[in-house]
C-alpha cells in the first residue's frame, strides 16, 4: 500500500512539473533552389494533439512525396523542473516546374483544438549552372551543408568577394551603403581581412547578426554560388568630387579534399582527407561621384543631410528670477545625425545660459543613422518681467527633393516674477545688462540756479586770498605730480605684494565658507566659495572684478604659462559652483567635494602661475 502511494505521489509531481509550452506551427524550406533539383518542405507543430493537416495549393512545384508524418519527443530536467517537448513534422519533397520566384501558400492544422495557419514562403528557382552538372551538384551540396570533393587549384571564379554600393552618385554627407559579399563554390571555412581607412568618408560599420549565419544560393554570371554578406558599412562623404573606395585584399581558408593512398588511413577516413588551402581574394576598387551641396544655404543650416524633424518643450513658463528653466530640443529622423551641429537658441539678454547637454539616441541602419538627438538648455533669468524665447529654426538638405527645408519650433513666453532677496543673489562682480544700458545716460544737464554778481574790487579780486587761490592749486598740482611719480615707481611692488597675498586672503575667505558648510547654509556656502575664487583670481591676475569672466581668466592664465589642463579645470570648477549656487534644485554636487576642489585648485595655481 505504501509503495502504491509513493508511485501515485511521484506521478502527480511529475505531471504537475511538466512545463507546458505555447503551441506553434512553423514551416521551413530553402530560400533558393536550382531548376531540376528536389528540395524538402517541412511543417512542424510542437504537440502530438494535432489533426486535419492541409497543404496549400502548390501549383508551381511537383509534389514527388508527402506529406509524410513523423513524430518525436524530448524530455529534460533543469534545476528540478522537468519539461517535455513533443513535435509532429509533415514533410513534402518538391521539384520546381520552371525558373522564377514563387510563393508556397500557407498550410493549416488543428492543434490542441485550435485552428492554426503557417506562414507563406517565397522560394527562388535558379537556372542550372552553365559549368555543367558536376559543378551544379557541388554548389547544391554545399548549399545544404555538404563538403565539396573538389581538388586542385582554386580559381578566381570559384571564390571571390564582390564590393557594391547602393548608389554611386550622391551629395556631400549623403549616406552610402557599402557591402562586401562572398561568392564561393568551394568549402570556405574562414575569411580574414580589414577595410582600411577610407579617405574623404566618415565610416560607420553595420553590426551583422550574431550567431552562425547560413550561406544562401544565388545565380551570378551563369553560375550558382553559395553567398553570404561578409560586412557592411555606411559611408558619409565629407567632400565633393571623385572619391575612391580602394581595392582590398582578403585571405580565405578552404578545406579541400585530397585522395588518400595509404590503405590504413583510407580505411578510417573513407579513402580521402582534407587540407586547408589559403586563397588570396582581391576586390576591385569603386569610384563615387560626390556632388557639392547647392548654394543658398539658410542661416539656420547646421549640417544635416537626410530627412529630419524637430520638436521642443519647456519645463515651465511661470517662474521667479534666479530660478532655472530647461528648454529641450529633439531632432529626429534619418541621415548624418552624428554630424549635425547643435542649433542656436536666442535667449533674452538677461538670461544666464549654460552650455547645452546633448544626448544622442540613434542606431545605425543601412539608410544612415536613425533616431533622435536630444538637446537640453539650462537658463536662469536674472530679472523679473515678461520674456520671449523666439522659435528655433532648423534647416537641413533633403536628398529626395534636392532642396533645403526649414523647420521651426513654437515661440515661448516666460513670466518671471520678482524673487525675495534677489539683490543678494547676484554673483561677485555681476553687472546687470539693464545697468549697462544706463551707462549712456550718466551725463546730466548742469543745473542753473539764481546767480549773484559782484563789481570788480568789491569781493575777492586783487586780495591776498585771491592770489592764494592761484598759488595753492599750482603748488598742489606740483606736489601731486611728485607723489604720483613716486607712486608709479612703487606701484609695481604693491601689485606684486598683492599677488603674493592673494592665497592668504582666499584662505581666510574659505574659512568663512567652511563655517557656512558646517551650518548647513548651502546658499551662503556657495556665495563665500565664489567670493573666494573670484577674489583670488582678481588679486592673483591683477584683474578688476568687473572684468572677470571665464574667457578673460583663461586668456590671462595662458599668458602666465599655466597648463591647458589646469585652465580647463579652473573654468569647469567656476561653472560647477555657479550652477550649484543659482540652480540648487538641479545640482548634484556635495559641499565638501566643492570645498576640497577649490582649495586644491588654488594650491595648484599658486605653483603654476609664473609672473
């Protein structure tokens, strides 16, 4: 009784652990056959519970046999999970009636109580090989995976590679598909070679399908070959004129059968053995006629050639001064996406604009790069008011019509409200552009009031005081000249002293920044860091604060023989500090990291600046 319970339990566990797969109905046949030869057409369903199999009306082929039914079952146990695969296969042996391309209609079957239909197949019937039946049989055998029995020298007609392009007359930057295809009637086991740098082209290699790729049968110049695409490249010509794709040499390895006369080896090897034969394969060169782009390029042309579209979005249109706003542009389409320049956005004058962030999301296809280029602009308004961001125009050259096309994004109106404490949030040395516009109005009219006149000799004229008014200014003028000349001599030493003390002054400012950091005052911390950094550069480089900018600082550091890497690091750190100060919600920087970077940068500049 116990044994019976164990057996029943085992059977229940086995049945419940069987993995049920989705029922499928597939069809398989070669994509190309030779006229007069037979081939196999197979239909497979992955269940034994199937009936009522019906083949479609195959009018272009003679059915020599079938449909013949066969079944199989395969079980596996992986990690304690048992699975069983059952299949039914229906096979027909066909022979084509004539040359051409024909469609084998779909078949039907009832599997697991459900009516199922297979896919249609297209089969190309090739003419017989002009070299004769022996060559024809060899190519046919190799197309089915058999090994050729040829021996002797491998001719250039038995193995070669053809280089083709999808078009030979193009415009600059227009995509060209370059294909290297292998043709063989011998048992080719390996091909090695490398495409050289193509002068005048920007080259992108097309990723070929992974895994074992199969040869296909193709009729080429009177013979039937096994063919396979070895590699493909998308080329973008960078200049006009006659551009050349040079001839390339490949090395092919062929497994060739040789007759074996040793009786002992013939017994085990079937009377023959195989040797590897090396064959040099050389492709012919190609010439591409590249036309220049037509004249009359729009001002908004950024190098795009192909077919594109542009869209835009903005993070908000209602904000306060010194708050960040993000404008996103998306360029999508197909063409030379990688070579398109970033479009220009004309922000209002009082906006602080950062360098755009570009994210390329495209894939390489045979027609070019397809996908989109996402461009994000970060801008910060410094004053309240109503501002307009005008439409962004994007022009490209359409290769289909041979003309330039211009697209535009919508216009955005931003309402910027006054922010509390905005006067204290301006950077050190920052002068608003509205204040700059008032510089032309700083000369006012002289105010004319009531004037009182005196007769000669009644007030000051001729008195001692009158002459003192001449003598004292003259003496003061002479004294100023003397002092000024002395000051001019000592001025160089004063500037040198100020330069030497720049590091100490900046260190005292950094101590204040550290106190702000410990007090968790993020805004105050970045305020002090910027004051320390700008003040240090102003003293060290003897530059007024009002003239400090990234460009002026970079030029001055270059004059002081500071390495380019340190100059770029200084500009990047200034940008990071400004970004973190004026857009705190978007910043991902840690205060301690910024503090250490600024201190380290000042120490390195102390050692690098040569005065």
